[in-house]
């Protein structure tokens, strides 16, 4: 073990998933890296982190004192929402607003199926409590509750036996003080109950979205607070006293204290970290148009990268729930390596969204699992070697998985000696189609051609499924990083400290740019808050970056355009300059611009970042002899194929892999279908291209 102070400092990146936890140690200045994977422990996720850090330190021959910083990403909150396993919630709203979650945006669940049932609201109607507290649209207080009304409400909440409460008053984004006053009074009456104020989380117009965001924060907060507390205790127990930061939805990272207060900021932290890492490792020739695919144990997360920058959105979707925070635009679906394979009441084969987790996990884990999962299908098809999983650390049981798939195949009406493999192939086709449909929607909404994009695949199952999905989705190029199974952990280690701020103002600009004062005041107010926050998080001397965005529309329009202010003009922006940016974007999208019309600025957003300047590229691959392939039988398209078998660690730069082939490494298995050809790049990335 190296002694503290005798080697350059290291950073640890962690990504906690529903099935496996991923760990990466990166040396500042050299880019030298070590990776490690550890099965999740659903009953106590922090225990798996403790085991994983201990394993990583041993693997890299590092002492706890060598670690400068721990950057932690997690899908715990995301998986909690997707699987609806969060806290029991209540909500407090202004009188007359009790149906806000039921009404939502008054949209039908399907435009084609009038019998389709709506998703259940996150909070049932009988746990939404109305209160005589309301603010007018101009920010003036219309009504304040009396003390006895608050006391009665507190008793109703206590009787409901809820874990947490979200408070959302009408127009609280214009006057947060009333909402804060109500919440503080309820906290005094109910000191053991957690409360979340909607305007404190995100002071933006639209009651449904703001209220839902506060509810989701409250929904995951008890779980995340408990997790962070145990995490910190376990890490200190290992002798690791480095600061802990948590990656966030916008691809950045915040301190543990900030993450405790606002866990909703971390819901898409794992997927966002993967997008950040994809931009770090993709070669410049491919960086302009990337699709990222993070296929873990519980979910598959997808994102679009255009022009070398992650795409951000202010209205992301997590299952049935919209969230209005600025996030790296990631779409999550319940299809991962641990997703259940099942038949519905009509005998139709379905995948997910329920996951078998890691304990008991897929049937092949041999821990008592009884539900077939996607990993069982890989194993039955011969793609995964039961003796080489996690580099041989974890042995898989093939026979029980094959038997369960055979039984599933018989229920599907399949027959033959390879009925288990047929059932596995059917499940993999359904999972692939589910992912391909989501990718197609992502691109179609933007008017983009999938043939122009490179699919960057990572996560424990992303590399395994890569060529299956690319072929189904019509993509021609796939990039698989050197350590795809721990890729989000690498992204976490490379993240900047970042946070977003917002103000809804509804200022009207005249054609000459008059009326900008309210916008300028909002920008100055956010910048003051942002600089105070970053000083606490990053300290003095950090290199800062800002991103300024305004939501704008013509006076009579219902929805806004998001107008990004270029960095070069951010400090000097005025009403005329902002209008010019708006009209140029409107003309680009719709072919015209009404420069004589009044334009409303509804919301202004500011992002601040302290840049991580320690990240360096992966060192080039050392020279290696040309490997001699082994052989493996893989069931594909109804037949057993004789596939070439390689170890990823044996492949030199420039080596060419032609499908069918299987490439094994400790954190994943890569399946190269027939009709695909791959080349190992100097940095170790494997770039696969369709040849058929």
C-alpha cells in the first residue's frame, strides 16, 4: 500500500445501481485508472459501497489517505420513483387546488386508445390537504391561515401516518415567504415529519409541475437521507476522510449537504454522469452526434448529444412523472439486465419495469430468485460465460436459468430441443424493440437521422446489447468504452461542481427591448445566490463557468422557446440583444419572426459551475501481441453459431474483430453480431461498424 503524501492524489468515482455498484479510481495528472464492481445490497446500499471501496483500494494498492475526493453518483432515487417504492406522502395546497395532481395537464394517456387507464397520482386524493393560504399572481398575499386551522391540519397529517409532506401554494414562486411561513408552522407542530416547500426546490410557474417536483423530492428524501448517513459512517470507518460529493441531474456534482437537502437534484445523476463520460472519451470525429445508452440492472437510460454538448431539458420524464429541473436530457425506461421477463394475462411477453435486483437477483445468481431476467437470457444464449462473470469473482448457475426459460417457452407455445434459447431470443427481441422505439422517438422529435449518430454503449449490459439494439434501430456505428461496466463512475469522477437557479418573472419586452429591468434584476439575484453557493461548495480560486437561458414567447402564445445567451454576451446582454436572439431562434424553427410584436420572458435560468481541471485522457494502450481467439457457441437467429472469443485486455490498438464474436472483460461481455466489424482505437475504445 502506498503511504499518504507519497503519490499524487486520486479521485474515486462511484455509481450506485440497482444491481451492481461501480467504482473507478483516477490519478490526478496521469489519468491512470482502476475499476471495480460490487453487487448491490438492496437492504443496505451503503454496505455494497463500503465493500466496493475496500476492494478498489486493494485492487489499486492505494491507502485511504491517497484519496483526495469522492464523487458519488446513484440511481437509488431514480429506481425508487420508477418502481414506486418511496415514502408515504401527503401534500398541502391552497384551498380549491386539491385536485392538482389528479388533473395534471388534462391529457389523455393515449391518443389512440380511449380505454387506456391513467397512471395513479403519486399522492392519493385523500392525502392532499387544502389550506386557506394563497398568493395572487402579482405576489401579494391573498389569504393567511389562522393558527387553529394549522393545528387542525397538523392533526390530520399526524393521523394519516405519512413519512413526508410536500407544500405547494398557488403562486408561491412569486412570494415564497408565505409557503415558508406555513411550512415552518407545520414543522413546529410535527417535528418528526419531513417537509418540502415547492418554491424552495424550484420557484417556477405552473402549479402541477412545481407541486409534483416538491412531492418527488419528499418521496425520495427519507431513503436518500438514510443512505447518505450510513454511507458517510461506513466511509469514515474505512479511514477515508476525503470530502464526498454527489453527482446531479445536470451532469455536475454537489456536496453531500446539498444532496441531503435537495435529493431530487440527484435523481438522474448516474445517467447524467454517463453522458459526461461519453463526451470525455468519444473521438472528435464522432463527438458531434452521439446517442448514449446506459443499460444497467434496473433501467436503460438514453440521451442525445449534438455539437459536442449534452442536450439539456427543463421538462424531463421519469416514468409517468414530469420534472421541471434543468437536467441532461436522459430518457429512462424499465429495461435492464435485471428486468423481469413475464407474461401478461393475455399471454403476451413483457419486459420490466419490475427488476429482480441483486438479491435474490436473476435465477442464474443462485440466490433463490424465481423470476427470469434479461441476464438469464444472455446466459442461456451462450453470450455470457457462467464461470467468467465479474472476472470470475461471481459464478453463475446456467442450468436453473435454462430450465426456467424452457418453462416460459412452453407457456409461449414454443417447442424443440432449444426451447429455452428460443424463449431467451424472444425476450431479447422484445427488450431490444422497447429500447429501439425510445431511441426512435428521441430522434424523431428533433428531426434527426439515426444514421448520422454513433451509439455509445455502457453499463453492465449496454455493451452486451449494443449490436442488437444498433441493428434494430438502424444505427451504423457503435462505440464501446474501455470499461463500459463502470463508465458512469468514471463520469462521476470527472464532473464539475454545478447547480442551477431559476426565477419566473413574466416580464414583457417591447419591440425596442424596453421592460428588461425585471430580467436584469432576476439575473443579478440569481448570480448573487449562485456565487454564495459556489463559494461554500468549491472554495476560493475555482475556475467558474456560467450558462444563462431565458424562456420566451410572443405575448399570446402558450409555450416558450428556450433561448441560450452566448457566453461572450452574457455580461452585456440587454433587452434588444435578448430579443435578437429570440427572433433568430423563432425564425430558424418556424421560418418567420414578428419583430414588431411584444415578447414575454417567463422564466430566467442561471447555471454556475466550478470546473474540474484534473481530468486527463486515458493513457494509450501498450503494445501487445496479436491474440489467438478461443471459440464459443452462441445461439443467434434460431441457430448455434461458432463465435470467436477474446479477452478485452488482450486486444492491441488497431486489432480488428469481426462478428460473430464475444469479447469478455471483468465488468461486462460484448456481443458482436454477424454483420459487424470492430476496431480497437489507441485509447482502448472499441468502434464497431455495420458491414452487412
